[in-house]
C-alpha cells in the first residue's frame, strides 16, 4: 500500500506528541504570524489580497482593467480571448497590451454597497440591493408606461434606506446578507434554491393587511426541517469571487493558523516559488472545513484534485520545518537539509529515513548527514541518496537474517557482514531484485531495478563510508557494535561506468539534417528551445546543463569573434567564454527575442539590463515567477529520447560531447587542447572523452602528425609539424649520442660540457628548464609515472584554481613526454623503452639509453618549406 506524505507527517506528529514542536504547534504559529516578518494582510479570518500582490496578484495585466485574471493566465477571460485572436494574426504581446482596452468589473464580482442602503450589498449593474433594484425596475416601467423618461436623480431622493442584515448566514461566507429574513447573500440564496432548498426554509410574501410582516415586506420564516437548513448553512461552500478575498471562516484554529503562516511564507519565495491561485487555496480551505480537519496533517489527500494535492504537499513540507527542530528530526526518522540553509537542485529538503528499521543504524546515518552539512555540503543530492540506499539494503538484510532483526548491534558479528557481502554479490551475479525499497514515500510504486555489479560496488562503498565514520566518531563503540563487523565491509571501488561512444558518421548526419531537426521542433509544443539546446550541444560540446542553464545575455563578441559565455559549475569555472559559429549565434539571438517576449507577457514590460543578465535563456513554464529558472534536464532528455526513437536510432545527448572531442583530435588538437576546450580537470578525463583507440586508423594518423616542443625549448608546446609524421631520418638527425659526453640528471641527462667535466652548474641545477637537458628512451617510464603523480596531486587539490595551477605548471613537461614518445616511435625504440623499468649500469651503452633528443633542437625542427 502506498504511503503518502501527509500520512507520514501525521504519524510523526502523533507518535511524538510529547515533543515541544507538537504540543505547542498553535502557539508557535501564532508567534510566527504576529512577528514583524509576516505581512498584516495574512492575519485575520478573511484575507483581502491586493490586486497587484507579487505572489497572489489577481488583476488582469491590461492597464486599468478592473477584471480579475482567469486561472493561471495573466489576463481576464475577455482579454485572453482577444490576445488569442491577435496572436493567431501574428501580433506580439507587447503590441496587444498597447492597444487592449481596459474593461470594467462585472457587478456580480464587485461586492459594493447599495447606493441607497450602505449596510446592504449591491447586485446587478445599477448598484442597488435586491429590494431597491426591484423598486427601481417597477418605477422605471411605470414611468415609461406614462410616456415619461425615468430619471435616477428624481427617484433616489425619495428612497428610504433599509437596515442591514449582517453577515451571510453561511458559516464560511464573509459577505453581507441580502435584505431577506433568511439572511443569505445573493449568491448563496441562488445556490440554496439550486440545491433544492435543504430544510425547505420559506418566507411567504406579505399579503395586504397581513400581520407579523418582516421589515422588508415578507412574512415569518417557516421550515420543513430547521436542523437540515442549519446544517446546510454550516457546510455550504464559499462562492469564490476571484477578487482577492480568501475566507478562512469556519476553520479550526490550528488549520487556520497553518494556512495563514504558509501563505505568508510562500509569498516570500516570489522569485522561484510556484504560483498558487487563490481559488485553489479557497478550495483547500473548504476541503478542510468539509472534513472538520484540525490540522493539514489530518487530511486524506486522495480526495483532492492533483493540483491541490501538490500545493498541500508543499505546505506540509514547510510545516515540517516549524513543527520539528533539527534534533527532533533525528527522533522522528527523517532529515531536513533546509535546517542548514541548503536545498539541493531539483530536490526537496526532506529525506525520509524510515526505510531503515534499525534505530542505531538510522541514527548513525543522521549523524553522518549532520556532519556533512555542517562542514562541506555536497553540490547535489547524489551523496545523500547513495548512502541512504546502501543503508536501506543493509537494514533489509539485517532485518531478515540477523538476530532480533539487527536491532541489537551487540549481537552482530563479522560473519553477518560477510554474509551480507556474499548475498549482494549473488544478487548482482544473477540479476535479482534488491532487498530494500529505495523509493521515497509518496512515490508511485515503480518496479524495483535489478541489482548490478556497479550498484553493489556503490552499496559497499556507502556502507563502508558510513560505518567508518561511525567508528571514527565513536558512535559504533557507543552502541556496542563489533569493530570487526565494520572492517569486514569491502571497498566497492570507484567506477566511471561504461563511457559513451561518439556518434557514428551515419547517426551524426541523421541528427543534424534539417528535416529531422524539424521533427525535433514538433516535440517542443510550448517552444521552450528544445532544438536550440541540441544544436548548441552539437556545436560546442558543452555539458547538457551548461547549455540548458544559459542566461539571456550569454552572447558577445571579442575582437569581432562571437563568444558564448557559460558556467562550468561542475569544475568551478564560472563565466567561461568559447568561440561559436555564426549559425549558432543567429539561432540563439532568435531565442533571446522569444525569451524577452515571454518576459513581457509575464510582466507587461521589457526586462531591464540587469534583469537580462539574470533571467534564463530557456525559462521553464511553471514555478518560475521571475523567469530565473531554466527548463529541466528531464524536459530536454524526454524530448530528445522521443525524437531519436522516432528516427529509429539510439543515442543520448552526452555523446555529442564525445563526438566533438574525437573530432578535435582528428583535426590536429592534442589532449591538452581538448581538456582546455571541453573544460576538463585533467588530460586523463579528456582522454576518457576523446576516443583514441587504435581501431580508427584515420584518428591515429591525425595523432601522429602532432609534434610539439619540450619543456626546455624556447616555446614549450610549439606545434612543430604541419601534417606529416616525423620521418626516421629527421628523428635520427635530432638524436644526441649520450655515450660521448653526458652526465645523469633527474629524469634525463645533462650535456653541458663544464658540468660533464665535473664543474658546478651555473644555473643552480635547474635541469628541467635548461636547454642542455635531454630525454632518452630510458627515461620514458619514469616520466610516465611522474605525469600520473602530478595528475593525482592536481585531482586532490583543495580548489579548482589550485588544480588549474598544477596542471599549467606540468603542462610543458607533459608536452615534452608526448614528443619523446613520437620521436622514439620514429626510430623504432618506443616498445623497447616502454619495457624498461629501472636504470641499470649495464644498460648505459645500450641504444635506448644512449639515444636522446635535445628539447631545443626539437623546438627548432620544422618540415621542409613550413615555418615553425
């Protein structure tokens, strides 16, 4: 059976009724509502929301229009129809707003007082109460029958003001009652008749000379069933006027306070929060009234419409932060990142831990989360969910196989952990389902995935990381857990998984033809930029989110060349610029114009220069009131997947990045160039994207044409050849015979004559930056190890700037190593050099040892007829 979010919160509230956050809920909310941070408009039983309120504004966007907007539109119903006709004719929203005529409010949606009786509500277009409206109609008919033109100025002074009847008798209604003994407002009187007059309350008309007549011309009230009439008055719904009035009358004190505080709190998220129409909030309040709910936590959400359920679930999420302190969440079995001021992208603040049945294990996990959020919160929810999944799997196994269901950690031994490891490997080997349920409460009960070796590795890594944390912090000792139980967890290892292959030539052509791209346009029903995102990925090779999250002002020109400005948040590079072709510039400029048009449609004005730097180039439709949030990756992935399926091909957007990396290598770039262009953290990662396998002879030919100067050359990294690989004769001409005059140095040899003769080095032994320093084949393995060592140091750098500095520092040496490999290959010594591990004295006169290459000479080398 599916467990819903509201039932989880209700269970937690009832289970921990002794805590401060439960017994004093109403007091806490009253204190919050009375605080200076709450707008006074949200206090009281009847909330009157201003028409231009930033979060709940309800008036039509057409200037001076007095009507309320329709649903989620920004226009009233009439103007929405007019705009639809103008848009079909090719008109823009800006031009429509300039020519649209404002409309007056309908009389039935404007609760004005009667022109004669200030204590009675007006009905109809004349502005009279029901009694005077009828009198005016009769007098007007009489005057016309006499052949006279009725004049309001003549009739009004002769009318007598009637006393008010007070508030409508319907409990939830905040409007004034009509001049009728039933004391119902005009619309509830109409509703009463439409619903068959429950209780059959009637007031006979006064006959001539009748006694006991009411003050407004009616006799005494008679009931068929007075209790049924009173019950109808208590339960009749509010009839929404859509003019900013929100009635909380008839609600229990706690649920009323909850709605007041939540509405105030939600209004403070005006930039990115979802839009909650007031009529939806009124329907939720009516639902609480109908079910006599004492709190939102008591509601059964299955009886609400889907859009109402989403709002209530969001409300419950905010209430958790009030009802439960940070420490209360540990006792209740969940974790809230918002208590630390952190909300992960595309994720709620709530992480349910009730799937872990052992209290001691759940407490260690909570402490692990707490320590993580206090010191260095992760960038995304991945770490949180991975550790929770690992704990859920261990918990399910212990519950089924360990003594007392694993609830007594003192009875757990090393063998229990070894059995758990064996069980997980067995499931991965046979493709079985996992033991634990890994979906959040409120999920749709999707089919459990099969266990894979990679998933088991992540489970082992998660369990090991968690229990090692508990052991380091003394938590496992406190609960009496055997240390051998912790140390028996194997390391799951690190795995990048299978890397994506570049698109084949046939697939690449299919994904780039204009006819197929038009099919992609058809999947973008709301024109959110699906095709623009894909073409930008193809042209730039960026990560998908680097394109999806572009800002409006992402285009520029430097020295006349078009540049795309974007953020590489994954590697910490913000506001990076890369060159792009004019075709992409033109397409993104069209998208910029559409984004501005949407902004005008939302706000009725063009964005300011500052706002242009902040709004999204591809704005999402919902929960995006300030146009700051981009469409989600899921939106793009869904559209792309449907498209490629229709084309009868297989592929994912990220393959475009691999394809571009491979094309760059083929065009003459090296791994350092690929790393810099794609925004990689190391050449190893660039090699992961640039597929340089020997199965592509054309790619190998392209790689063989790349020759660069070494670190000791005048221009390290200078391209030395322009299309043809170095010949054997050219390589032998550059070779230096070390058997004559040289002395060993770190990673190479020194050929400077005074040093060879035993004198001191005049450059303070700065060998790696000296043009007298040479590299031989015997040094190749040494430098390979040195390169890997520098990469590991750079990968472990505390911040991206330090990593970039270390990569830049070693880059000249890395280029020289690459050049040495090519030179050795040209003279047929590469395989032999790779087999050497350590220098031995007897190898000194060997050919691999004795043949070296001067970095300065390599820098001066050039193909015949080509400049260096």
